[in-house]
């Protein structure tokens, strides 16, 4: 009869600990084996640990000399986010292991999305894609590969593929299966990553920002974005990958909320209220921050030829304080009316771009609704610029 037993006392951010003991060999340390499984039942981690730590409570309970405690760390940051299953066994070498723990646990690790830590992981991601390039000979730039990796989960449908290239599944598989880089998949998750702006405290949709940055970085060849005439050119595709695409989808939010499509003021009030909120529409503040930051970081990449990590840290370290001043002046001009003129090309029903854009295919605003959205967007950009 196998008389081994034990108990897991804790599973937390530091790891797992408890005791295991074999009554027929009361002073002999045995092992605890700890395994972690993901939500699909695949083992993602396992470790044997000798239970030889002294515990007075075990002596008091009559368990030999008391040297039967164990503790071991678990690299939670290298494991999938969300719910995991932790299983532990008492293993005494007899071949009949005793399960002492089997529980679902939420991964306690929460990625640190501070600017400094994000900069570190961007540098590590660049190292990973450069290593992949060195062993495969792929010609895609390290910058584009890195941005593909970040946008792989959320921004990978056909329109993003045409505007910013397909995501390389081979590259992703290499990074995710290489032990040195395995933690990247749990930092750059498939869910939206949110940064907190150090100057305003506002939330920034970082995944959106990096995806938009990829559209700006990528040189789309004529005809690559098949949903637009080849003559429309790179600048239009770049706009639709960022602020203009968000503005077009936002138009439908206003239509859905409006009860009077021909009332300019009523539609304007709906639009400006949406644009001042963090949630509730497809052009919330985290999106607007992301669009502005992507354009500004891309300008720095072109001007200074920095690495992605350096460009990110340089921008959020100081330049983001004037993000809307930079965004409006670089893309539109120095006057509020320049923003109105730029936005008209993408939202007004009579605009050729709006007629071709797939984002406007099922969106049919009245002229007053479109004008309301354009004016609200211009006012919100100007308002944010004035705060700087």
C-alpha cells in the first residue's frame, strides 16, 4: 500500500508550496511534482521539487523529522493569461503517485505596461525577429515583423492584411516556440493592450496604435489594397488605417443613436459627446490617442531612423505631451478648418473616397449627419490641442 500523502498550502504569484510525506519512510524526503495546464488541457509547465524543508507543524503532527515541506516558483509570466489548472502529486518512487491538488486558478501575473517595461519588451521582440530573419533569410524588415507580431490577434482580417501585409505565421510560431522569447506571447497578448498616458492619465489602445503604425510603415504597392482603386495611393490607405477609418466607422454610431438624420445640431451633440468618452463608440478616446500617437511615432521613425523601442520611449518620454498639436499640424495643417477639409474627403456622401471605402459600404449618412461628425471631430481635435 502506498502511504504517501500531502497538501498544497498555497498557489499564488510567488509559486506553490506545501508538504508531502511517506509514512513508511517517515524521515525520508520524497518529491512533489507540480504541473500547469492551459484552458485546452495542454501542459504548459511542470517541475519536480524535493520536499526537504523543515516545518515544525509537521513534527508536531507526527510526520517524522519534519523535513517534508516544499516550495517552488512558477514562471507565471511565461504562461498563458486567464484560467489555468494546477495539479500536484506526491511522488515517492514506487510508481503509484498520489494527487494532492487539482484546482483551476487564474494566472496571477499581470503584464506591466509601463513605458519602460514596454520599451524593454519591444527591444526583446526586435531581437527575436532579427534572429528569425538571420536563420531564414527573410527580407521583411525587423520593424514590420515586430508590428505584425503585436497586431496578430486583433488586427488581422482581410482589410488589415491588404493595408499592412499578411501576418507571418511562421515567424510567430518561431517566437512562441523558442524558450528565450516565449514570454513575448504573454506580454503582447491577443487581447487589446492598454497604456496609461503619463501626462494626462488617459487610456491608450496600444494594440490599435501599433496596428495603425504598421499601416503607416508599410509601403502598399498599387492594387495591393484591392478595395480601393490603385490610383488612390498610399496616403489614403494610411489615413484609413488610422483616424479616417475610425471616423468612417464612427459615423454609423452617430446614425444609430440619431432620431433625426437631418438635424445638424442634434447629430453634432451626439458626435461630440461620443468623442469625449472613453467607451461607447467605435472612436473612443483610447482610439483617438492611438491614431495620433501612431502618426507621430511614424514621423519620428522616418526622421531619426530609430529602433521601435527607442522611438516608443523617446515619444512617450516627452513628445506625447504635445501629441495633438503634432498630429493636427503634421496631418492637416495649423488651422481648425484644415481638419474639416481633411475629414470631408472620407465622410461626406459625395466624396469619391467614401463611395469606395468598404467601411462606408453600408453606412448612408445624410449630408447634415456627415457634416456634424466632421465638425465634431475637428472641434474635439482642436479642443485637445488647446489643453496642451
